[in-house]
C-alpha cells in the first residue's frame, strides 16, 4: 500500500494521476470504481493464469476489466447519476489503470495476489486523493467541490488561486513535483535505514569505535563494558590481598561467625581480663 | 480538404494526445529512453496499431453499437479492438520484422499502451467514414511519436545538467511535458488567431 505504492514507488498509471485529480470527489469516485474493478478482475483472471503475468494475461485482463468497468458505469448511471457525471470522461482510464496495476504485482498464489491487488488499489486511491486535495486547494482555494456544491473555502480572500494547476499542463508539472518530493522523503528514510543497518553490522563485527554487543545481544557503550571489567579486576585484586587484623567473614550454613585476630603479634599476657575469647552470634 | 487539414493540425498540435490531454506521458518516456531510433520504432508500431485498432473500432461502432443500440458495450468493444490489434501487430513484428524489433519488448508494451487507448477513445470524428477515422488515428499516433522525439531531445539536455537526484527520471520528464504543454496551448491560440484573421 505504501512501500510499493503504484504511483509514488512504482510510478505506473500516472495518466490517471494527471487527469483525474482535478477534484477530490472525482479522484475518490474513480478510486472506488477502480478498486472494485481491480479486485473482481483479479479474482477471475488469476486462477486462469496461475500467477503468470505475460502478454496474454494483460490482454485477457483488459477485456475482463472492460466488462466490469462497463457494468460499473451502468450502475453509476442508473443509481448515482451525479457520481457518474464526475467520472464520465475517465471511464476508459479505469481499464488501463487496473491492467497496469495488476501486471505490476509480482506475488504468486490466488489469495496473495488478490490481497496485493486490493491493497495496491487502496494505496493508489490514497495517492490520488492526496494529490487531488493539494491540487484542488492550490487551484481554487477550496476543497471537496462536487456537482453544484462549490466546496469548503480553506484559504481566505488574500489567497490568489494558481489556476494553471487545474489545466493539463499545470497538472503535469504538479504531479512531477509531487513525485519528486515523495521520492526525496523516501530516499532520505531509506538512506537512514541503510546507515543504521550498516552501523549495526559494524557493531556485530566489533569494528565500532564506541559501541559493542554484550552477552545478551544488547548494544552498550564500549566505555561502560571497560569500566565494568576494570571494577571486576579491582575486586578480584582486593580479594587476593591478606591484611593483618582484617575481619574474616565466613557464612557457612547461614551462621555468621566472627573471629577477631589481634593487631599485635604478641598480645599482653599480664592482662588476664579477657573480654572476648570466643563469640558466637546467635 | 480544409476539414482534413484542420483534422491533421488538431491531431498533431492542438489536440496532441500527450501534451493537450496528458495521456501517455509515462509510455513515451520509456520508449524514448534509448534515443531517436527507439522512439521512431515505437512511433511506427503505434501508427500501425492505431490504424488497425481504429478500423476495428469503426466497424464495431457502426455495425454493432449503433445498429443494435448497445451503447453499454462501447468500452468492452473498443478495448477488444485495441487488444486484438496490439496482439496482431506484435505477431507481425515478430514474423516480418524480427531484425528491427528483436525481443519484442516494445511490441509487448503495446497492449497496455495508454496513448493507444487514448487515441481510440478520444479521437471520434463524427463526420466521414472509416478512412477519415483511420487518418485521424494515424495523425494522432504521429503526434505521439513527435512527443517521443521531443522527450528524447529533452533527455539529452537534462543528462548534461545537474538535476536533483529525487527528480531524475519520470518526475523531471513530467515537469518538462507540462512546460511543453503550455507552449503547445499557446501555439494553438496563435495559429487560431492567424486562421481567423
């Protein structure tokens, strides 16, 4: 729908983006009819060809899509004549757009390709509506114009509409610029993702200057690892040093036993008052 | 005679499929990607296919749609004429001109050629018979070939200039097509002015 958008990524069926996006109403109705034709034609054509998208597939798909388009046109004419009047001139475009979008889908299997058709159609419709909204705003200062309804005024009187955008020439320039802007945003995001991935690869190889992977696979600062290693070394070194008079604390079987060693190597024997000989801490 | 001249003029300049209607920009862009010779080869194929498709369309229009009042079958029958003519020309290109059209990639793209569909659906002269319709379609296809050649020249100029990376390819070609469409629109007004005076 977005990563493989037919207009912004694959750049196919641009003609509809140029012609149909004069108003949001026209683009929305066109998208809905296109989605219906795309899905129904895929449901019929895909089982026949089993996922192979050659020249014959395109030819047969076009004829099937033309049938569904004609049926949709009849329904619109009878039931929703106002909607039909919006897209009457662009009906044949639905056939060619559906064929181009369906041919560009490279997934195999009936359900997968039908689902891809559905979401490609939705993505195409979203792109058309976005382009048409901007185009209608800039060319008229209003949006959502439909039949006799002039639309919602968005910009105040100070805004000078750029009427050339409503014409074919302006539409070509506008769609070209829109494609360029979207490609610029997508490229910057893609480059950022590629840079992040490359950095992670360097961290995994141990070539990064400041970051490393710890035992649990978490990225940590190299300085933090070095500090922890240094502290471990210091504690181990401290454990090996034997100080005279130091208190040895042993905890066998949850009993705490204190053994006091005298600081003087030769204790005074005159003093018979022995305060502590043995102390058991209960 | 004057009607035919005005038909030729309108199909080439005033009602050029690519620049006046905006139909088929992406196909003409792809066809002109290599140079003048591919654009001419594409134009020749398109002219042949448009002629055959228009003849089939005229027959379907007069002997099926108008005779039996089957207006709702207009889209399927027109599309069928496009498909049959594209497949027939592809077959001919493979058999008669294999050295020119090689792996038939250009002929394969005719089935989904937006310019061809535009010619069939847009150019419907109500006067004259089958020959007038075919002539109108042929001249319209020549107009598309003219657009392809213009795109080739633009592409050669753009390769020497510093186009931003995001605009390379189709976006800058669409912008160029828009500017030329403005020129064509004004050219039509100028020639109409001289025609009326």
